[in-house]
C-alpha cells in the first residue's frame, strides 16, 4: 500500500506486457526441452534413419498418373505406393525447368529399360511444375517410364526433398533403402543399391 496516498500500487501497462512476455518465453523454453528429451535418440528425418542403418517406411503417396508406363496408368488415375508393393521403386523427384533433371533423365530411362520385367519400376514424381511443360519434357527426351503429378508439392514435403532432383529407392516392402541427393551422374549410383535389395 502506498503510505502517502493510501492506494494500492498499480501495475503499468509496460510491466504487465513485460511480465506476460517473460512468462510465455519460459513456457516456450520448457516446451522445447520436453520435446527434445522426448525425441532423444529418435531419428528426426529420413536421412537420419538411413544413416543409422534403418529402412524407414516410405511416406504414402496417392497421386494422379501424369504419364503412363510399365503397367502404371492410365493417365489421370490415382496411384498409391501400396499398388506397387512387391516391386522395388526408383522414386525420382523432378521438374521440367530443372537442368540437372534433364541431364539425368536419360540415365533413369536406361535403368528403367535394364530393369524392365525384374520387379523394379522407375517412377518419376513431377513437382513444382506445370503439367504441359512436364509432358513436353517427357516427350522431348523420349522417356518411357511413368511419372506422377505432385500438384500440391505434398509428396515433395513428405519426402523432405530439399532440391531437385532427388531420388529414393524403395524396397519391395515399401521402405526407403537409399536416398540420392542431386542428379544421378552414373547408373551405378542407383544400380548398386538396387542390386543390394533384389
């Protein structure tokens, strides 16, 4: 109580806001510590799991077929990864404006040809792109392996793709066995991990 006026001391607006912000900050730090302790030793990404020697389950995909091939189609039909169980999948994220994607596409086509009939499918996932441009890319390069259309970029986010191109190899049980960041520059970069899961 203020002895001179006989009134209770009043908090200023600055003191109230400052105290509230301090309280929120303390709660946020506590929440981060709790989450950190709860996740201790748990892989937080696909790359972390692969580096630990694990094969994480591939995030589900349910996308329309942009270009049909290798028994995947017709164009416009939705395909899920569950539809491909029992086959190894080379899952390549690409876009028509991506120069390294253009450079690696003939190698992917050669791998698709070499593994045709061997329970392996090369499957493109066109993302951050326009459908007409993507179909022009496929036509210009004479690609025959199928591609899906990731119109919302949701699959790209689920697979934690940080740039294009990126390629994943999924085993026959639908788990990620290999992740290649950047363009494929030699067939062995994919055929060696493919042979290990055959």
